[in-house]
């Protein structure tokens, strides 16, 4: 694979020379999780400080950038403390209020064992006593020649003593938290946990009377907040947790202890409430920016006031040092998986190249390493299936096709379907119709056909711009700005027209302003009755002055255009350094950088009227003053 970014500091071939390793098996993988985290230097430093002082942390960032890894690393970094065993004892005065006992780790099991031995001895003495009494009754009965009466009396005594059996077992405590032989702070992932699992619960007992019920203390179950005592409690997407549960979590954080009670009001467990159970944990909460909307304000305030908020990066600078970090990442993924062969240096370089592509911007490497790890494992699986000794470039390229995201698969089907039903064309010319480009998911490009039609205005005051196709707010505003651009650059008065704009078959919706160039081209074509070249696809945002501004996802958009049979694509000039298309697309499509709306129209319009329009636009441009008037006149 060649590096398709002509302005990149390092070529793809130079990537192969960064290190002298022969395969990922030659790379040392750090033992500590904190040293395995790639590209999050600031976040790592913050977590180290937080661990040292036992502070809570809120991690915000895109999925797959290492938030859960940081949480696990924090558990490793917490200063060593004496872990505790927690027991729950029966309360003889109030059975619905079990007692809590705390002791050093490892001693809880011994206490329970001693109680069981004591209970077992008491049970054996009762059995011996029962056997002696029954034997005496039977002997007396047979001596007095009343065997039937003796048997009945023995049965009554047996049932009476059996009824007394549960009373002895009530005294055995239950080991709630067992930290025997644990020498590291616990890490508990409470993501998606319901209230009972998170805060603890008391099991329902259908047999609550007659001596048949299970004692209350034996029905007490610890929550994740209690299991995380002296360790880390990790909650991803914390904003999806119901407010009441977040409030209870805040209480547990503040008090460092929390009573266990039944979570269901209809359960007999709701009558039971234990003494306060220790839960001195460090909270590591995470999510994306939207998660903050559903987060309890007091809980976030507690974290911010007594801890740290960290915004995770999703890319890092494309340097030799950072490429070496990705080499380490590949070695880590192979070691963690344990079922795939190591990667050759060329295969690792291909993974690094894919990290460049997925970053989506110049001189950057992606830090969405979970997705990249999926590519590593897919390539390893292919190599394993072929019984290869090492993963090669061929395996990585095959894995790219095998491990396509759902969005990429959907995009491929969209292209096939739209071509089959002629929703868009890749040759010829049409008035008012443009092949726009869009992104679904993170990086999967699709063709977004846009049609425009100018009709006489129905209102006497002025015309309207009417857009359809499930547009978001930003897309609607971008469409409205087009009218000002057309007035300024073409001199056409559109107040006498209703401009109808349709985003064809945009079932997934349209958001953002990257279709501004396409919309403007379609409207100008419709107004001036000049055909648009259907072998051209467009993407780019427009400023109110007519400058073409950069957009995201240009690599995916160009590849989608090539797949659709488009021969030329217009992109913002400032995006040229972001282009890293696959090798097999390079001969299929011409990439043209543009800076202004005039350049866009020059490359996309066809026919006789094109020259006249361009001349008119040039005259208008020449009439507009340039520079800054430092001393404007006031008269």
C-alpha cells in the first residue's frame, strides 16, 4: 500500500523502517495496564494523580479510546490498603435488622467456619439427645406392653425436636464480602447494573412464618458498591442510569457506607434493612459528551469538586514515536488474544497505515483502538485459518473486507441499490441534479443525490427555499445560506422563485453543512438551466462569502464515489492532506481541490450557458472591493 497523502511527512514505505523488528513477537509488552495505554498521555498523568490521592474521575470521550482500560489501570495504581472481609450476623433482638461485622481479609472465612463447627456440634448433641429420648420411650413402651403407644409417643417427640432444628442454624453468620488471598484493590465494572445489583438487595422469602423461612441475614446480597470497597467502581455511560440510582450512588460515595435493603416494594426483602455496610470506593465514571445531559448534577459536582474530569483524545500526531506506540499496541493485542499468530513488520505497517486513514485528518493517527484491535484479530483469524506462521500484509488487506463495519456494509448496499434503480447517474449531464457525498457512522461514505427545481413564487412578497429529506438543524441553516451566496455570486434575483431542494432517499437523515457546495451547485443549475456533469461528485461546506471550507470524512466519501463509478470528485483544497484512499481506487477517480464556489461551478457545469455564467460571475467578483477600508468616509 502506498501513502496516498502527497503532503505527508513520512511515506508508507518509511513506516517500514521505523524499527528493526521482524515481527510483533519481538516487541516487549509492558506488564502494567497503565503502560499499555496508547496516546493518552494527559489522561494517564491525571489518573496517576487521582489514584495516589484516591480521587474520583469522570472520563469523557468517544467509544473505544481506552476509558475502561484507564479505570482498570487505576485499580492497579491505588495505594495498598488492608482489604476487609464483611460478614452479616443475625440480630436476635430484631431479625429484620441484620448486624454487620468487618475484619481483616481472610479472617471472615475462619469466623464462619468456627460458627459452622459450633452449630454442627450443637446439632450432633441434639441428635444424640433425640435418639436417647426415643430409645427410652420405646423401651418403656415395650416393657409396659404398650408398643403402639410408645411408637406414637416417639413420633411426636421426633417431630417436636425436628421443629427445633432451624433455630441452631440461625446463629451462623453469612460471609458477604470475601477478600481472602487478594493483594490488589478490587475492580468492579458496574456498567448497566440495575439498582439491586449496584446497591445490594435482600432476596424474597415466600416462607416467612411457621419456622420454615430463611433467616433475614442469609438473604442479604451485597451490591457492587460493597464489592468495590477499597477499590475502583467503574460505570460506563453513567448518564443512562436512572436519577434515583445516581442519587443513591452519590450518597454511598459521600458516606462511604450504605445499608442493604430489598429493592422491590412487593418483596418480603423490603422489610429487611441491614446495618450500614462499608463501601469506600473510588468512582470512575465515563461516557461521551451526550452522557453529561443525563448525569445527576450533584453527582457530577461531587466528582468535579473532589476529583478530576478528563476529556479523552481520539487522535494523536503522526510521528515516529507514536507509530512505534501502535507497533506496541499490535503486540499487546496479539498477546491478549492468545489465539492468533504474531504480525510481520510489513503487516504491522499496514495496521499503522489504517490508523492514518481512520484518523480522518492530516498528520494524525486514530486512537479508537478498540476498532483497530478488531482489525488485528480479524487478520489474525485469517492467518490462523490458513495455518500461517505469521500475519502478512495480504491477511490484513483481506481482514479489511471481512471486518467491515455495519455502516460500511450498509453504504455498499446503498450504492448498489441506488445504481440499480437509477437514483443517481455517473455519466451525462442533468439540470438541477448533483451527486453529493455524505458519511454514515464514523467513516463510511455514501452517494447522496440532490435535486433542485426553481418554480415561480406563490407569495407576492418573496420566494422561499423549501428543502425535504429529513434535515437536521445545521443542514437546514446551511440550505438557507445558499440564497445569499447565489444572489452575491451570480447576480440572480431569486425572490421571484420558490426553490425546491430534495435530498433523494435520505432515509438515514442529513445533518451538518458538508452538502452546502452540492446544494448551491444544484440550485444554480436549476436557475440558469445549465446541466451538471453527472460523472462529478461534490463535498464541501460554504462560507457566506463563497469560500469552500473543509469537511470531515473525505477519504470515505472519495472511496464511495469511486465505488459508484464517479470519475471526478471535488473536495475542499484544505482537505487534500486528509486524503488517504486505498491503492485500488487511485486509478479510478480524479481528485480536484477547490477553494471557491466559482471553481466548483467551473468543474461541475456543462453546456453552452456555462461560459456566460462564469463571465457574469467574474464581473460581479471584480466589482466587489477587496482589502480593508481603514478610514471609511462618513459623508
